[in-house]
């Protein structure tokens, strides 16, 4: 069915398809210029019964085509930087735990990456050929999720985060670091916030807590020096990458509707999952955040909700591969700190610029681990 407003979006994505076809001309990849998305069985928020689909923006009337029809459920697609390998979370049989799989778009073959008893979800491809994903576990009877990574064949499994929190939705930035969502579970529940770390799990720090009372609800996606993500109430937001704690912008404004996901591409702007006012399903739309109008233009909308759209294309340049000093064979590590009295954010009620701390208390879920006196320079 042809819908009002579809023309511009189709033309823009058709142009992108031509560029992608040029980039892939020698690769034999039949998916260049296409869009991969997740078709949900129900409302956004639950991947149960969902399926990965392929959409041709130049032929929207053809509708979505199942990518892995033999799976009971599949979701959370992530492309490798050369556009050949598609990682996803999948269930071969209903009732199976979620595991990480990889689809070779050139050979059209599927291989299992993780083989673990717990749910493994939300993969993100790293430029060194490994993949980071979220793995469920239990701490003191409370369900948590931490980030792990391994190679494509499942070897070299290592844990990256070690916090009592829901750590999930990783994405890899051009500079090589991993952006992810973290929601504290213990000793008490916290609000979701975006964190950033190196691919070896070191130097984890707060990236963005959201803004204006709106909390992060999705993975972050990078374009034009900004990180775009979905926040509370289905709003689309962004922060400037070089100053993420101080540049929060709500892009939704007064245009209405609701966003469920966003994927950035340097050539064609943003692919968003969007539900306009008056419609019943989320569709795939194009959005140019730099245009004056700034309104989503429909690419495809069907009878079921579509989320997590991404365009098959080569990442140019490839994300950086960062060196790592981590040696798992060593039983000790180095903890590096700055001045404990310096913070760009309030750390505790009653502590101001005239308050100085002279010691640091380390605590765990089972109580105090120790107290270390601070030097005069706060180290």
C-alpha cells in the first residue's frame, strides 16, 4: 500500500542503496542497499516471537522477508564493519535460552557463537573480529546482566563488566570504545544510564544519564559527532560526543508520535522506528536530524511493529582497534584514581566545594572491604 510521505524516504534510501551497491560490487554480498529490521510479534519491549526481516527500500511493496525463518525467535541485529556478518540473539526452539548467532550474508549460512546455559542477548560486533554481548547471572538471588565477549567461533570467552547491574545494549563507537546501558540492581535499584568503556572492560565511566527528567531507553548510535538514543516516553535525544554530560537535546519537540529505536548512518541520516500519531504500528522511517523540517519520512510500515532497523553497508572508516594492557594470567591489577575531591557532578548531598575527603571506603555486597587514606593531592 502506498502511503503519503513515502516518496522522499524511498528516494533517499534508494540513493543509499546505489552507494552501498558500489561499495559491495566485488564482495558478492546480495544484501547491499537493503534494510535489516526486527518484526515483533507484539508490542515493542519484548523480543519473544520476533523475527529478523529484510526490507528492500526500492521495492517496499514486496514487504519484509524472513532472514532466519527456521528460528523460533530472533532479534537484536548487529553488522560487522565490512557488512558481511550479522550477529543476532536467537532461539532455535521455543523455550530455549537466548544465544548469540552469526549469519554470513555472503554464504547465507548461520553459525552459533555462544553456547551457555544463561540467556545471552544484544550482541555488538567489534572491529577485531570478536563480539560483545550481555549475559544473565544471579547475585544474591537477584538477576543481573554483565557484558562478555568472545570470538566468532565462541572461543576466548571473557567477562568485561563485573557490577551488580543490568548491563546491556552495547554499541561500538568509531573511536573503538563500547557504549552501553547500565541499571543498578543491588544493593538497591537505580535509573538506567549510558556508560562507556574500552573493549577490554577497563576505564568504565558515566557517559550520559539522559536529561530533562528523561532516561536512556535504547542503545546509542553515532553520526555527525553526536550520539543518538531513545529516552523515556518514546522521545528521540542526542548528546555531543565530545561533551556528553552537558549537551543533552530532546529532538522530538512537538512533532508527536513515539520512537522505539534509532540507527545512524553517515550517508543517509538516521533510520528510526517511529509510530506517528493516529497509526497503529511502528514502521521504518528516514530522519535527517540536520534538516530544518526534521520530520520522519516513511520507508516501510506494515501490519506488525518493526524496530532496530539498520542498513547493510560498509563502515568507512572502520572502528579503531584499541590496544589493551590486560593480562588475564596475572593475579593482580593496578587501580588508578584521580583527585577524590574533584568531580564535575554532585556526589552526595551536603558535600560542596569546601568539603574535603581524607579517606576512601571500599564496600561490596557483603560489607566493607577496607579503608584507604588519601594523600594531600587527593590520590
